[in-house]
C-alpha cells in the first residue's frame, strides 16, 4: 500500500467468499490501521479471510490483498 494523507479520498471494498459485504468511502485516514479500524466498526461481527480492495482516488493508486479479521 502506498502513502495515505488525511485529505485523501479512499474507497474500500471488502468481499468474503465471493460476496461483497462492504463498500465504503473514507477520508481522514492517516495509515492502514485507520482503514482497518473503520472497516471493523462498520462490520463488527466480521471474522475470517476477506479480500480487501482499497482505491485512493486522490493519489491514483489501488491495492488488493487478502486480510484476516479475527
């Protein structure tokens, strides 16, 4: 994942077992931990392996990876 500035507009998509379970627009994030925290608060019961896609519309980069929520 590239750098994140608090003024960036981010789009995060979380899917699990082929089903999209969250599509959220974020701003004010300073690091990846802030993104994970926002996802966890939006999906309090999430657990297991998910596919996390993040697109930074302000800087023009995108990232997709598997992520384990416990």
